[in-house]
C-alpha cells in the first residue's frame, strides 16, 4: 500500500495541487465572517483571548522516500500526534505549550538487501510566550503583530539504537539539548478572509555524544476564506466552512553526528497545503494535505517528502480570572 501511494502521488503532485486549489477557489470570496479558521501547520499565530484556553489535538502522517537508494529505495512513514495548549494570560500575553508523540518506520535499501527499522516515543516540547506589540481593531477587521520567545525542551529521544547501532537521523525525534526559539507573527482578518504569517528560528545547541541537530529557519503563511454560509444571519451565529491554503519554507543547517557533519542532513524545503476547516463558536475541525513544491536537500542519501496529511480538533475554553474580585450578588449584599 505504501509503495503504491508513493508511485501514484509523487509523479502527479503538480496535478494534485491544481485540483486542490480549484476545488476551493470556485466559490470565490464570500460574505462576512465572525468565526474564522486557524493555521494548521504552524501554531505561533493561533488566536486566543484573555482568560481563554485553546486545546488542539492533531494527527500528522508523512510519507517520504529516497528512490535512488539500492534495493528498491528507502521509504519512511512518520506518524506524529502533536498536542497544543495556548492560554491568554492577559489581553497581550499568550503562553503556549506544544508536545508531541510519534511513531516512525523505515524500509531502508542497502547494497546487501533491505532492512526494516522503527522507532517511537516523545518528541521535544516547545514552550513560548507571545506578546502582542501592535493590535489594530476596526469594525469588521483586526490586525496584529506579535514577537515571541521560548525554548525547545529535550524531552525527545535522540540516541535511539538497535542491536546494529544508532538508528538513522530520520528516526530520531529529539535534539538532546535545550534550544532557544525566537519568532515574529502577524495576522489580518476582516469579514471576508484572513491571513496569518510567521518567521521563526530554532537554535539547536550541541548535545552529548557529539550530536548537534542543525538550526532551523522557517517562514509560514496561511490564507483562508469562508465557503459556507454565503450570507450571515442577523439573529444567530452559524457554523462555518472555510477553505484554507498554507505554505511552509524551511531551511535546515547540517547536523553533526559523532563529531562529523552529516552529509545527508539539512537543506531547503517548500511545502504547499490546502484543505478545509469547520468552525463553530467553541470548537473547530480541520483537514489539510501538503505536498513539496521545492526540495533541495543535502547529500545523495537525503530522504524527500512525498505527501503529508494533517487532521486537527481544537476547543476553546473560557477560564476564570483570578485577577478580578468576584462581585457580590445584588440580593446577598456584601
């Protein structure tokens, strides 16, 4: 099944892009919006209000391969399960926690034959604080700019091995060090559509055993427009269906393994995503599919991404504020 999907999708990814965009674009830009969709592939620009908790649960399977490897090539199936929690501490400060667990399997081609490898466990945990530096609200629209600062905590495994030795870098899901995380986000929404963007830098420090994961630089963008309903009722707030397109540009430096540069690590990847979100007042459900537009990875052993999927469910909870005194009931006095 995995081999068939690779053989069918990889030579047709350009056609898949055109079809996906066409399905959503035929509706055009529709009527006013109050609810809105949210980025699926990056969490830095997720909206949250003061004393509100956003909880998101995702499933992100990715299929990758290196067809030039011997014995039929190398195939990697990576299934990730991220959980994101974002809390509005004040009207300007938001705190975020992102954890993930995953399972990866590899069918590796070797000159003497092929072998099957697998790994599972926790990935690194991201924590950051976001401060809204500029917030411009007008009737029917809003615009904000917010820098953020945080760190990746080394909760992920980076020295997984089997009886033959350390597993390939594609099966390692941690950095082994506390890594700083800096970024800037911006978002604009009006009654018809929305746009969000970020630029981030992850600085990976050396870990024990001569392992140093390369730094990551990336920028992400998302554009959304409402598909249904076409007109907004005046007496109630309806559920809404949104069309979404996203893009990720990711630059990775080469990694260091056992004190030497890994020639098959690092490079540039540009991904394109499209999908739909179903939004209600309290929760949202989204599904997107992503394919690479450009992949310029280092080394003959580099593993190229073929296709990726992302499903998520998120819920917004209103949290009680401990900064305001509770007002007495008018019939109970003080």
